C-alpha cells in the first residue's frame, strides 16, 4: 500500500473511524462525572437521578428504531415490562415456587437470604435482557410487515395487550402483581446499589450504540430510514437489520425493566410494568425533544425532560400533564428536528457534517474545525 | 454469447388494465439492450416484473438460466441484477460516500458482517467511483442536497458499487441537462466496456438510445411491437406510427 492511498484513506475516515471526537469525549466525561458525584452531592435525589439514567436509556433505545431507522415504535415499553416480569420470575423462581409466592395467601411470605437476593438479581437481569431480545425477534416477524403509522399503532397495541394479558395471568399474580424480594440492607444501601446499576446500564447503552452506529449496521439502518424500498432493491438484508435493531432496543430495555421493578419493590402490569402513557410516551417525547437520529439528542432530551417533569411534579402539581403536553405539541409542530438536530443544521461543522462548498466559502471560519 | 435475461411470454395485468401482454425479450451478456415505447406502454412494469417487484400473471423470467419470477426483490438484487429508478432514489440524509458504502454487494454478507466497520479498500473504491461519475468534490455532502442530475449520477455510481452483472436503467438521462448527457452516455458505455456490466436501458431520448444500444425493443399498449438494431427500429413503420412520429 502506498503512502498516497494511506493519506487519502485517513482523510476520508477521520471522524468516522474514531469512536469519539474530542468534543464527544469531553461531554461524555462530564456526564460520567455527574453520574459519580450526583448521588454524593444530592443524596436525597438518588432515586430521581437513578430514574434519570433509565430515562436516558429509554430515549437512546427508542432512537435506534425511531431515529436511526425511521420506525416509530409506540410499544417499546413492552420490552421494559417483559424484562421486569422475566427478572421477577427468575428472582423468585430460582428459590421457590412462583405460583405459590404470588398467590393471595402466600403474598411475599418467602424470605430471601442475601445470597439468594444478589444471585437472583444478577441472573434475573441477564435473563431479562436475553428474554426481551428473543421476544423482539419473535414479534419482529409479525410487526415488521407494517410500515409508517401502521407500525406505530401496531406496536402500541402490542404493549397495551401485554399489560392486559399479564393482568389475567394468575401464575404471575395477575392484576395484583408481584411483591419483589426485599433488599437485604438499609434503604440507603438499596438506593445506591440500584443507582450504580442504572448508571452503568445507561452508560453501557450509550457506549454500545456509539460503537454500533460506527459499524456497517449503522449505515444500513440509516438507509432503511431514508428509503427502505431502495435498500431492498440494492440487496440489503433489511429484515435482518430491523430485527437486530429491535433486539438491541429490547436487550437494554429488558435490563431497565428488571432494575425498575426491583427499585419500586412491587410490580403490577398496568402502572409499573407496561406504563404506556407515561414511560411509553416519554421515551418518544424525550428522543424527539433532544433530536432523533443523533447520539446526543436522546441523552440531552432525556435530561431536560426529566428535569422539567420533576420540577412541575413538585411545584406545579396538577399542571404537570399540561406542561408535558405543551412541550410535546411545540416540539412536534414547530421543532421536529429537536435541539441537537437544530444545532446540526445551524453549525454542521461541529458534527463533522459538510455542507455545500459555496456556502462554506462565505463563512469559512466555523466549518473548518471539526 | 449467452443470454443473461430471458423473458418468455410474460403477461401482467392490474385489474382490467393489461400492462404487459405476452412479452418475450432477451438481454445478451455483455451487450447494451434498449427498451423504448410511448408513455404507459408497460416499460417500467416489465422492469418491475423482472426485478421481482410484483408477481407476474403468466410466463417465465430467467436470469442466467435460472427461473427468478418467484423470487423477491432482495434475492434477485443479490444474484447480481440491479435496477435504478425513474424517480431517482438515493439515501437523502446520508452523505455521498455513505450512500456508496451501503451499496456494496450483499451477496455473501454473513450475519455478523453487519458489526464490522467498512474496510479501507471499500472507501477507496467508493471515492474512485464517485470520481468516475464526477462527484468526488461533493463526496461529503448530503445526497439530498445534490441537484437532481447529480443525484442521478450518484444513483448510477451506487449501482456500479454493487458490482452487478446486469443493470436495468430506467430513463438514466431524464432530467439531466443536455451538456451532461454526453458525459453520461460515455460513462454508461464505459460501465459496459470497462466494467463488463450488461445494460438494459429504458430511454425516451432517441439520440441516446440509438447511439448506445446494440438491440432495441419497442413496446406499445403493453405489447411487443418491434425489435432489432437501432437502424432497423428507426425505419420500422410500426414504430414510427406508434412512437417516433413522422419527421
């Protein structure tokens, strides 16, 4: 290989090849720093910050499909609930009979030893992640026949139906739910334990997606977003990519569900496991607010959304839904590209995007940096 | 010289509208075959039938001797038969290089290949082909920001990136300004001679098709009207009546 081709290759691949640019690394470091210091500086808000990390995870996983691939799913919350139930069943089922544990007479009578608790959580989370992914693969066979708004409504129906079906399934406690194994330690200990896991899950999701979008997979799902018919005509294995995209979403959402179930301590189908109109819609709203189809958009959107939500919930109780509704309406009608999407249009050079040379020539100072 | 595509007695109707009736066409390997006809004569329908967009009502379509009329679009594309679109279709939010990279052949793509980065040779090839069609300077621009003519060139380059054996081009020069057309004819011919790609071209621009094609088929009202060398077609009274008109 000659030096000339090396130079050419290096020139084309600079920001694609490296996993993170300097700007990205700095923002990421700031995020991690906040993750570590947050619960130390604001110990009373440990639970809220833990939920914040789950929100980041929600928005990121929704964006795989909705942003990067152009398939707006309204039913991704299904995998959150599925993960929650799989995790709970494994945690209980490893050590006692699930049917007896969840029955009305036996509600939560079984006491778990600390070892049983930690083993249960570990195995349960792994099972939740894998189980949810497998469900995504199976359901993908059915719902990927749907396009556009039909896909959105189909997936929404799937999540709603799941809540009702679980509610009618006696073995897992039906509508009265499952009391989760009790954390063997203090309340603060529990907060920190799950805080660390939520934080780790969100960071792992971010890094995994950052890598995933840099591979051939990333381009393929972008191509499906831009023109799926064209991608098919070019021989791209579209179903394969769509299924993997959904399975990746489901993998991390399954973990999030398992964690959230344990944090709340009690799970039931409609409000906790399959909260379609809260978390299910939040994940869409957050990704749209921050900017769908970007890696930082969902992160930023989740943080802003969560702060607004917590503030309105605390200080303007009764108006919180109005505030959220206003944000969503303004976002969708006037600001569809979201915050990061808007920044990309305004300052493409920050993101390594090139615009027409003639336009660049008129404003040479900014674009050159990247 | 074998026939790459063999269409035998293909018929296709949409409800009561017969788009193609009993059409037989062969596309010989290494040649440029043209397809002309008035608007609505069934040219694009025939293209769509060949590449598997819709099932045909009767007849047979063979690619390299194997029946493909029951296969799906993606499978046929992976066999090495590719088409471009009348309404140019590119990935508008991705830049030109990415448009090229996603167009690499997917024939032998194993499941886990999707998690690999693109090798440097692919990037070089992408840039070389962009240079070939004259879009190297625009390679980092978003494809959707290109002019229509440039998008057509990009779509053509993407098709070359896919290394097809046969390329079905649906009106490659439509919407391209006259000065660019000569360059495009030259590149289409070079795709045929230098890259060894068999071409099957729908075209309304008579100067282009008469200049390029070895054999031309003419459709009218969904039926095959005539076939022959460009000079024969130009002088065929039926073609003149139905399509070319008197000069």
